[in-house]
């Protein structure tokens, strides 16, 4: 017999040392015979030992049950796994944790190669999803209920309520039995089991109702095997065989490993057929390394090396066909292609499939093979599972997955012990021990959480100067505080170590400098308009005067006369429309229409000018020699910052300001003193600080100072939590709710209402100046109206000019004109232009008389020609 099946004992016996020895002796007995392939074992632990022997003898070892991810092809080149690698199952579990938005899990596993290596892979998979294993709860193989109970009691004191159980079937149900007795199968808990659970349940039919009640709400994974006619026929034959053998017993069920074992046997048989078809032979030889051990009592020389083992392994690896478990094909790492799992939820009626997982599409409610013809897509928006019944019968809402630890320790909250601006956060003698704007917001948000939060506030700092906020955040990252509450600015460097909530106040750095009143200028009346606006307005006044002259010259005697008089009239009429005091009346229809539109434009310009000039003259004008952050950087003068804030590092690291120029200031008194002294008196030229502090400073200084320039950073204040803390997400939701309900504004008015409300920034006269951009739409309308009026006027003039030309001329005159035109083409064009100018310069009444006279003359000529025959 060329192929030997070595399976050891059933899956229920895996970890006993005695059994391991028995299995090794059985292996030895098998390997003494010349074999070309071995099928088994059913234990990952024994698989490591047997793989060494298979490597030495070049015998392909095919296992349908050893799922340990560390049984890799690199270390064991002759090991071939015909089932799915637990690497993919642990990735499926990690995807499920991410799908439910959990951040931490507790791993409960058996302390052997199978358990340890599987959980190690799970930790790596969770890290890719920004989650982690908060605690690894391991128990020895074959542990009794007392040991399991002690272990579960300890993990129940922790924060996470998501448990991943990766054990052997012999002790797995004991874990749930003990958890049930400890009240850990109630609402709020989450239990995820790997494929061992459904392997055990599928092996027994019918299912015990007590077991189903024990496992209610558990989510488990199972190897996915596609439905097929072959699979259904095999199940029917299996059931008939088991019924005959057990005489109608209750163990006629079978699990997925039975089908993997069936496919493994046929895989070896098919591979042997291909192997011999290719003309290969089977030969064996002795191993020189084994012959050197003849001094021992063990007969190593009885073992033979399969010379064609590498070629036969290659044939197996290249097999490609469809079996009971689906497509049987291997990737370069000797794993089955298209790994997939059923996602099963256990309720009172038994296991119920809620979806599938595959490394091709992630979670779906359709079978994986329907997606293999499409491109891979594991994006979050395409993940879907049916409704799950959680422990305690919860169906509508996914469990939160964590609670506050039951170890008696409340949430440790670090609060900056401020010296300045104590209305934000400071020490107090009340029950909390602290008070302030930030404290009230945190307390209001906690009250909105659907669970109690035991907490204690701990002051951070000596009370003599403001503490370093960077150090406070580092204390949270170092697990000395659970959360930091205060006026903590959210900056990039801090987000690398902690998680911040939604900002509850907007902030940003601004520059504060001394200001003085600006002297009144005798040219203030020119400030409402920019230079470009003045120039465009003047040109438009002249242009409209010229257009009115063109349109009125033929109709209105006031627009006729000597050239000097007409030029003066144009200028006078143009600028007199600014005050609506033009004395000349418009007569023509086009002239009146143009003037009507222009007067409307003048009305708008006059009103805007008046409003802008009023604002400039009434608003207090303040000036400062520091115009903003750019001028402050160039000045090389000292700059004041608040002690303990991030402004110091920002100026040094981001703006490259020399540290020697930056002076830390402890409180508001030092702020005011430094600004009043100035750089020459030992003070500072300006102060750089966050906007909320500056509003308080300006109010307390009776508006003696102002901010200059624009706010040059955009940040906010938030509460700092430890990395991946689930409480941070809930607190962010609570802060948003406070904002929507208007409670944030009420808290702000309680703590941040000042006696003097100052305009924060210096009012710049340029902000009140009007430019061409403010009126370009109005000017466009004027231009269109003027173009239409001039077009109609020109068309009328050309029409009249054509009407006034003689229609009948003698042949001699025409011949003379042709001859003269050949001699000088310019004389004709000059004559036509002169005629046109004459028509334009003549009065409209005269033109009409000429046209009337020509029409009557033409009529008489036609009558006389009719009487001549």
C-alpha cells in the first residue's frame, strides 16, 4: 500500500502528552513501510512533529484538520494543508470586530500550538483594523471547570465585553457552561467562536435543546463548502451508513472536516494517477543521516527516503479540480484558493447562517462564488450581514462591546491646575474638586451617556504656573490618566499618542499688539472709492456726456452752436448729472432712455459713496506698527506667549522663530505689563495666543489692545482619551448633542461673559472702500444700453443718408464719376463721408423737409412720365 492514512485519535483528544507519544509510535510504525504520502494528522500540535519526519523522508504530508497558521511551507516544505488556514479565519474574525465597530477583544484560548499561534495571528489582523486584544486568557489543555471559572472571573473584571473563544471541542462547551453560571451570557456580552464550535455541533444530531439555550447569541464561523449534487449525495450516503452502524443513534451528523478528509483521499489518488501517467516511477533509498544513529536502540535504518517525493509533491500542488469542498487548487504558499467561511448565529432553534465571509469580498449575504467573477471589493460600504440575535435576546442594537471595569477603579481624569484664565479649569472646594467651563461641558456630556461613568478628578500641576499641556497629554498616553479634561488644543503631534473628542470650542492663534488712534486725514473724502473706481467713474461721466451730445445734437438747440460751446456743454452736462442738476433738457427718445439709466446708476453710486464715507468717519481708526504675523517675524522683537501652551513650539518649529525671542508669560498681569512696557522697556512687541484667551485679555484691559492681522491657525479644544478608547466616541456624540440642543452656548454664557465686549480686530479703512468689482454688473447694464442706443442712431443716420442721394443721374455724370473714381478712389470715399457728416450735423427737421421735398419731386416726375405717351 503506497499511501498510508495516519490520523491519530479523534479531534476530541489533542493535547495529552501520552497521546502524543502514542501517535508518534504509530507514525513510526507506518513510516517503516515504504510510503509515498501520508494523510493526517488531525492535530496541529502533532503536525509540527510529524512534519519534521516527512521533510526528512521526502514524503508529502496532507492534513485536512491541522489549521495552525505556523505550519508554513517555508519551514515544512512537504506539509500540504487541504483545509483552510486559520490565518484566513482570524482575518474573518478581525473583519467582524471591525464591522461591529469594536476596538478591543479578550481572547480565550487553549494554551497549545493551535491556540497560541491562532491568537497571535488574530492580534496581527486586529492591529490592521485599529483594534487590539486587550487581554489573552489562556488555560491549559484539559483544564477543569474550576480553572476555567477562575479565568473567566478575572476577565469579567476588565473593560472589554467581546470574547473570542479559540479552543478545542473537548473543553469548548465547558467555557460557555461556566460563563452561563457566572452571568456572562446576558445582554451586553459578545461571544465569538472559531470553527471548533460548529465542528462539534455538526457532529451531533439531533441538537440538544439545553446546548442551544447555553449558546444562544453566540456568533461562530464555519468552513464554507458550496452546495452541489455531489455534496448532497455524499451526505445521504453518510447518513445511511451512520444510521446502519449506530442503529439509529444520535451521532449520525458530520462536519466539514469529513468532507475535507474525503477530498484529501481523492486528491492523493488523482495525483498518483497523474504521477504514473507522466511516466514517473517510485523508488526509495536509505538516508545516510539516519544510518549514523544506529548506536541507539531505535531502528532508524528501517526508514527509507522517497526519491521522487519532490516531484510527487509538485504534482499534488498543481492539481486543479472540483471536490465536495469546492475548488481544489493551491496558491504558491500551498494554501487552498478562495478561502471562505459561514457566519453563523446560534439561537434557541439552533445555528442560523447570517452571511458569508471571503477574502474576495468580505461579508455578504450571497454565497461567495457569485462574486469570484467580479473584481475584489472589501470596502466598508459593501459589507453586509443579516440581523444577529445577541446574548440576552438583543436584536435591534449591536452591543457596545465594553463597560467600565468592575475592578473598583473609577475613571482617572487629569485636570490642568491653571494659574491664569481660571474660568476654564481650576481647583475648587466643591464635591468634584474642580470647576470651570471645560469641567461643566465634560459633566454635561457624561450625563448624556446611556451608562454610568465612575470618575475622579486629579489636578495636574503645582499651582504656581500653568502646567505643560504636552506633558499632560503624555501622562494620558502613559496610562497615568484615563482622560485629560481642560482647555486642551487639538494639534497634530498630540493626536499621534491620544484620541481627542469632537471639539467643543473653536480656537486659533492670533497676534495682540498695542494700538493708538489714527490721525484724521484731510483726504478722507477720497477713501470711500479705490483709485480704480475713481478713474472708471470719471471716464463714465465723460462717456455718457458724449453719448447724450451725439443723440441730442440733431434735435436739441442746447447741444448746438460753436465747437467751444458744445465741448463745454458736454463737460457741464456730464458732471452735473452727479447731483441731478443738469439744466439741459433731453428731447430725443434715445437720449432720454440713456439718461434715465445713467441717473439710476448715479443714484446707486452716490448712495454707496455716502454710506462708505459715513462708516470711515464714524468708526474709530486705530493703528499699530505690527500689522500681523509676517511683520512680527521680520521685526526680530520679543514675542510673548502663554506659559504651558503649544504656541511656543509652534513658533519655534513651524515659523522658525528663534527661541531667544519668545518670552513665556504666566498670567494676565504679566501680559498687560509686557505689552505696556514694549520691547524697549523690557516687555514684548506683541503676544501670540489662542483666541479664547485673547477675548478675555482684551476685556480685562478695557480694550486697550487689539489683534492685528488674521487668525493664522485653525484648531479647537477637545478632551484627550487614551488611544482607541471607546469612551472617546461616545463622548464626541454627546458633545454634538449638546451643541445641537444649545447647551454648549448656555455653558459658554455662564463662564465666558465679559463686562467689556471689545471688537477683537483693528478696523481697516480698506474694508470700507468700494472697488469696481462692486459695480461691474451695473456698469455692464449701462454699456449694453449705450451700445443699443448708438446702434439705432447710426442705423437711422445711414438710412437717411441713402434716402437723400439722387437716384437718377445722366449717363455723362455717371461716366464722369467712374472716370474720376478710377483716377482717385479717395475722392469718392471723402465725398461720401462728407455727405454723412452733413447729414449728422443737420437738424432733424431739415432732414425731414429734404426727404419730404424729394418724395414730392419724385411723385411729380412719375406723373409727368405717365402723361407723355
